C-alpha cells in the first residue's frame, strides 16, 4: 500500500481521493477483510495530514467497509456470500429490465462515449489497475441507466454499488477471467445499438451475476 501520494490530485479534495483509493482496494480485495488500518500509517503512506484520512475512514465506516476498533484503528469488514447474493439480486431487478427500454434508443455520441469507457475497463483489467477498473465500470453502468431519464434509478444503483465487494478481482487478474468478463461491456453496447433489448437484458443479468460469483472468488456453477 505504498506510493499513494503520487496518485493524489488537486482536482478533488484529499478526503475524497483517500476514500476512493481505500474503497477500491477494499472492494477488489487488495486490502482483505480483517486487516486493521490506522490513521497515522495511512497518512504517512498517502503523504497527507491525518485529518483527511480520518474523515475518509469515518465515511467508509458509515458505508460499512470499516469497523472502528477502540485504540487500534479500523478493521476491514467482510460481506457474506448471502449479502452479496442479495445485492446482486436487487441490482438485477433494477438494471436488467431497463435494457429493453434503452435498446435502439442510444444516440451516436452516447454510443461513442460508452465504447470509450468499455475500452478503458478492459485496459484497466488487463493491467490490474483496480481503482481505474472500478471507477470506469461504475461510470459505464450509470451512464447507460442515465439514458432511462430516471435519476432516482441511477442514484439507487450508485448506492448499491458502493456496498458491493468484489474480493476475487485480484485473483482473476492473474488469469484471463477478468479481461473476459470485462469484454461483456462492449458486447452489451453492441446489443443495445442493434436494438436487441431482450438479449441485452439477459447479458446484463449474467454480467451482474458475477458479483456473487467470479468477481467474489466463487464458482458460478
């Protein structure tokens, strides 16, 4: 977990950047459940003062990623397979059906934007850059949902994604599996452009099923 300081940018607040970096590493499994993190240690690794680190960790605790331990720091929490299944089931209900509505209704600039994001996801997966992978993946899914014109749907899915853990990403990156599942984003765009709503809905369901399966280190059977 060294070298964080070089990743921080003045474009965002230090608290936001520290929180984003930590959450991506917790979600991907780079920082495993049960590991204890301390404010002074992280502040030193990020090269910032303790205040933004403490604020970031308190936010992550509110999101359920960390658990305060008196006089020790914050412990990375674990999400059970059952919780992941519940999260993925809810996301399927919210994200898959809208594909039928979106199919055939994407304008050219949106299609071009989605293809660029899909390429970024594959590149980040191939190079095991998990923070960029997760950021681009979220951007892709929310951008498609924005095409429904329903901001409540977008915000609800955003919140659900913030609760999700994908602790199998680190292991998947050592094989071709992460890249293979990343290619599903481009396939989804192709189906939406072709107006194949039902096929796009089926692909989205299969894609989200990875949350409790491959992306969490579980056999999808």
